């Protein structure tokens, strides 16, 4: 395992020159492994927006992800000693995030099956404070995503919404690159199929088309 | 494989873009607060924080933070909120009328849906909202507030509202539109309505594309014993508002009350030429210098709807000169911009003036969008870019948002 010297707050005065907050991922990984007290804070600042974004995009707009973001970091701090290549810290964080998201997708699916969904379809009373069109389109989009298996769905999210390369998707899903390709291609076809049959999405998208064709500069 | 290879499936691309835009890594929690919560969990013995406990604490914490955030957000920019009583708001934002279904807005406005009617609430701002009536009948009472801005969309018809009460219905099957005024005034736009029909208390507008005409029934006074009936019809010899079809002869109500009211009524009934003829008989200069604000507003509407741009321009300028602080005078800046767009130039300046005078006016988003498009056409993306950014900041879901995003991108890519 690589070892790097970093500026450990009070624990190791004067050992190194680079503040941990500015150190590279490999250095941060080593600091986490060595239980540097400052390392969790730096890891949180550096990776929590990425983790939160992947979780939101994986789980959809109706899911509260804050507690799941914390689950990811607790897992990271517990498992970071298993990281073989410290340079791959970011990929490691993404892999934990994806695994956690997949677990949550399966859990949400079971909850829906047994009728324990946290997001009731027809609440008696709701207060809405903002424009809802885009939000509802998103909800319908994620309904379409709910209808495909969670591996394909995650591959779709990582490839198309997160914009990852096929190799990165494969690494995050722990599958081969051709398998990852098959997953996100199949998911695209299925999502398109379902979206074209959702009246709200058809209406929403047709309005987008009209607007853009009328107002194309 | 990349997104471009899937362009044939554009709808999915649009949804992907929507998710990219809406679902990001920001949070209402500060970085410190988020990490403080994480530290609390890290310090607990592992056995303690089972998933259930964690979820409970986290949800409670999130709810508190969210409530606080909403409190502060609402304090800074108090958008209206609404509640659905006696019915349900489904996850797609639809409210389907049941027995006594009411949508109550925080400003005191209220919509009552008849059984089976279907409506959606969109574009909620601090001054109003858009109520989209998909089908069925709805009664709407809009609280009268300064600068209230509401829109009701029923099929292809838009009803612009400030403070009023009316019944509106739309049938998808028969393509029939029906609006019965109770109090206040509204402007209806849509097929056969040309540049808009002004409706006032007691009037009833009905018809539609299938019927081939729109009919205005009744005069302003609800107590009128024998309501007159008039069909909205085009001016015969002059350019007409779009789609107005010749209507069968209908009795014109005898003028009563002041001339200003008569002109407003004539405009509402589509008799634009009658107003123009009377103004010319009286003398246009005399009317412009001595007419009341209501007369000038009606004359300006009549001239615009009849396509008499030169007269409309003179009347609108007179409105602005003689009644500079009035609402119609402020709106006149927007209409002068529209006229200037048709010929003569100066539209951008008029739109800027309208926005500076009425930043929250009913036409503000249109004025902004039109100014942006004109700048783009006349001076290119470099000039229009800042306006596009400003537009998106104010109206992220506005009618020109898609164009603004493209101009913004083009403007950014053209920078060295």
C-alpha cells in the first residue's frame, strides 16, 4: 500500500507540507486509512456533493437522500482499509454509493410491493409551493425507470445522466464493459418505450418540442 | 455509445437533460451541519444505530431543517401555496373534482371544481398561478391584490385575470369554451379571440373552434333585464384579428351609460369599427386630448384589434402622456413595443421601458423574451446572452426558456 506524508492536524506536526484539504485523492485515502482525524471532514467536503448527486439521480426526485449520503460515508470510513489502490479513492466512493443506491432501489421496490411506500400516490392534502411541471415530469420519468431492473437502471443513470464512460460504469457495477454496455443500451430502449406510453410525459415532451420549434433562435 | 447516438429518441434525451438539470448535489444543509450530523452518527456505538433509528433521526432532522429552510425561503420570496380540500392532488399535479372539491390559495383565492372536472396548478409565483382546466367546469374567485397575476388555461383559451370571479368550462369532446363573469374583468385570448376579448362583470362568452365563432352575451350590468346577445365578428373591410369568422347578424345593445362604457362594451362585443368610427366622428385629436382613460383604453384596444396600428400608436402614446401613472399607460409600453416590432423600430426600448415600469406586470415575461429574441436577431448571441441569463433567472420555465438556454450556450461558446 502506498504511503504518503500529509499534514495531519495536531497528530503529526510538521511532518508534511501539503494541507490535507488540498491533497490529492491518494493522499486523502492514506489519511483515512491511517485514521487521521481531519480526513473524514475533508472526504465529506470533497465527495458529499458527488455522492448526493448520484443518489438523487439514482433514486429519483421523491427520495430523501440525506441519511443515505451519511450511510455511504459511514461505510467508506469503515471499509477504506480494503482499498488496494489509494489513487482509486473516488472510484471506491462511487462504487459504495452505487451499491447503496441499488440496495435502496430494491428496498423501495419491496416497500411498494407490500404497500409501505413512503410516497403515497394520492394524498388527501398537499401543499405545493413552486412550479410543478418539471417535477412531475421527473416523477413520471422515474416511474418508467422503476419498471426496469435495478442493474440496468443504475447503468442508465451512470452512463447517461452522470455521463460516465462505459468502463467507469462497468467498474461501478462490478461487471465487464460489454455487460455494462448491454445494460445501459437495454435500459435506454425500455425507458423510451415506457416514456412514449405515459400520457403526462407525451404531453410534457410535445409542449417542449412546440416551444423549442417555435422559439428556436 | 453516447447520447448523440440516441438523438432519434429525443424524448428520452430531454428527460435525461431534465434529470441532469433538476437533480444535483446541492443541499439545504451547510457543509458543516451535514458533517456534524455525520460525526454524531460516527460517535455512536455501532449497535445503536440500526437502520430504523437512523432513519427516524435523519428524517426528523431533515424535516426540521427543511421546515426551517422553507420558513426562510418563504420569508424572502413568499410564493403562494395552495391546499386541495375535499379532493386529492395526485403525483402528476392533477386535481380531479369530487363533491365540494376546492383548491384554496394562500392569498385567499379559491377554485371550486365540479365533479369530474380536472385541473392542474402550475407556475405558482408570489402574485398568482396558472390554473390549467383540462376539462369540466370550475368556479374561480381570485382575490383582488395589487399586481395580482393569474392565468386560467381552458383548452386553447387563456384567461388573464387580476381580481375577479367567474365560471369557466372547457369540453375536450365538443371543443366548447364557456366563461360566465361574476365580478371584475378578464381578457380572453385564443382561437377566434384575435388579440384578446375583454369581458366584464355579467358577461358570458361561449363558443369555440367547432362552432366557428365566439359569442359574447350580456352587458356589463348583471341586473340587465334583457341581456343583449352579440357575436364576436371581424371588421369587414380592414385587417382582422386571426380566425374571427363572420357571424350571423345579432342585435347590438343600445348604448347606455357613459360613452366610455359604451366603447368598452363595443370592444368586448367585437365592434371595433364602431368605436373607431365614433372617435373619428368626434375628432381623433379631440378624443386624444379630452377623452377619459377608459375611453382611450377602449379606443386603443379597438384600433389594435382592427389592425389600425397608426391610430393605436397615437392612442397609446396619448394614454402614456396624459395618464402616466395608470395601469393602462404602463401596459401601453408593451403594446407600443408590439406595434414597433411590426414596423418602425424601437421595440426593444419599449419592452425595456415596460419591464422597468412594471417588473411584475402581466406582460413582463413576454417583454423580456421578445427583447431577447430581437437582440439575438439584430445583434447576435453576444448581445442577447446577458438578457438570456437574466430571463432564465426570472422565468426558468417561461415560454422563452428553451430559446434563452440556446442563446446562453451560443453566447458562451462564442466567447474567446
